[in-house]
């Protein structure tokens, strides 16, 4: 199980596998002892175990692999950062022997719950992914939904503080949450980045992190970033990869399956969590249009991953100005999204979603305009404008 720091990997594993022994690999002395154990001792002493922070001692994965191959009655849950998936030797060792699960920040439906036992109601988006879009799922006005108060409260929390589990603690006030986010950013730089790569000087990386936060929802301009930060284009590409594999950003490749159209081929980058983004920029409230776009794209991405939907994510932009913020490919076709922060939208805001089928190599299943407008608009049979908080809540 991988995922960002403080995402809840340990809590979830210990809850789900309560009968397993919990072993933290953080302790250097314990790491040395564990690494020295032969397979038969692992089978006797630690037949069923959760190994936390396993990336601290990658050789343990070889020990686990050897034990698993020799004995039928052993099972292990490995928790770690992105680094574990970067090691080619590790990937080869685990091939065919494991399931890799990436834990994301909470989704908005989860933010509406207060305990493990609360019912988790899927969002309209998740229901759409499972069984196709049904117009009857959406009321003409968001406030008519009987769950409006809790959906709205969850969305407001998500906008202001992001979706890390620790921030749902009701004993925390607003200032506590902002302090937690500031500390999280410092810890990420001091620990996660150190795990990923031995950087002697963190300042260029910090500058890149801030530059990406300022440009969230934009096309990646490597040359411009390199000039701004004072490093090579190769280094910028490496840093962006580190942000991506440490679960701080989402890279949206450009959709370019149509060779007959002049399409922009540059990928787009989104910060994964708006609370972390605000901490990086030392903001407290307020949002730009691009930040809102990233907030929505991130939620759509997390919810699809939570139900293990087999989908691909893209953005689409032509050289003559047509742009689709998010294009999601399923086995049967595409869903297209335009994202606006506006509180009132019109048919003009959905103009890029019209005549989109002529670009695509599969059917366009439906298009959505997501915004802060509480009223639902049916601009055509194939274009629905709906509140983002309603669609994703």
C-alpha cells in the first residue's frame, strides 16, 4: 500500500488487518535485525505482519519474497512511500506476488462520514462510472437534495483545507488545520523528498514546488520553469517526476489520438490537494479559477481510483483554441468536462463541449459543465451543467 505521508496507510492497515503483527521499519536497529533474518525465521517469528515504512530497508522485500515463495502460511502487508515503486529490483521481486493499492486523500463522500460504520454513499460521478449517466439522478436544483447540508459542508471543508484525514478531527479549529498543513509541507520536504532522492540543496526543489502551485491547472512549460528556478530542463523534469510519484500532483497527458487535427501535445499539471497547495503558497482562503479546476479534477481522479475504474485521464487542446479541461476514456467511450468557478453559467460556457465527437475515436458518452452554480442546466441531450459539489458529493 503506497500513498502520501499522513494519508492514513497505517491506520487503515491496522484496522483492516487487526490480527497481523505491526512492525515499524523506522527504527534503524530493528531494520538491521529484520534484514538479517533468514526465511525460516521470518516464517516462525513474523508469519503475518504489517511492515510499515518498508522503503527504509528495501532488502526486506527480498526477505518477504523468499519467505512467501517457501511457505504457504505467510502473508504480509507492505506500507511505504512512492520510492518502493521506483526501485526496479523491487518491482521485479513483487511481480505476480502482490496487489499494489494506492491510498488517496479522502473523497468528498468520505468527508460526509464521521465513523468507520457510517454508510458511504457513492457520488453521481461514481454511479455514472459504474452504470452510465442517468439524467434522472440529478435534481433541477442542488438545494432540493435532502443531503444538501452535509454535502455542502463537506465540499466547503474540501475547498478550504483539502482532504487529509487528520484535518477531519472535530477538536481542531481553523488555525489548527492551517498549522497542520504548514507542518505537513515542511515534513514532506524533509522526509519524503529525502527518501526519494539525496538532494544536498532543497531550495531549487522548493522553488519548483511553489512555481507548480502557482501554475496548477496549466500546461507544463519546462524551459520557462528552468529559467525561473535557475536549473536545467533535465532537473525540472526530474523534480516534476518526484512531485508526481510522491502523490503531490497529477499529470494529465494531452489527448492526441486524432492525427488529422492540430492538437497541443503538452501535458497539464494539477496539484492533488488544495489544502497543501494553500500551505505552499501561504494562503488562507480564496481561490483562483485554475485552483478550482485542479480541486475538481483531483476529486474526479480520486473518486475514479477509489472504485478502481478502468479509465484514462487526458486534457484536450487544439492549436486554434478549442479546449476540454478533462477527457476521461472508458472502455465504451469518453466523458468530457469543462470546469468553471462561476456561480452562474450559461450555454456559452459549454461551447468547447459542442461538436467534440468529431475529434474522438470512440463515442462521446456525455459532457459535463461543473461549476458553483446550484441550478442544473440541460444545454443539450449530451451536455449537462451541474454543481460540482452536487455531482461529486
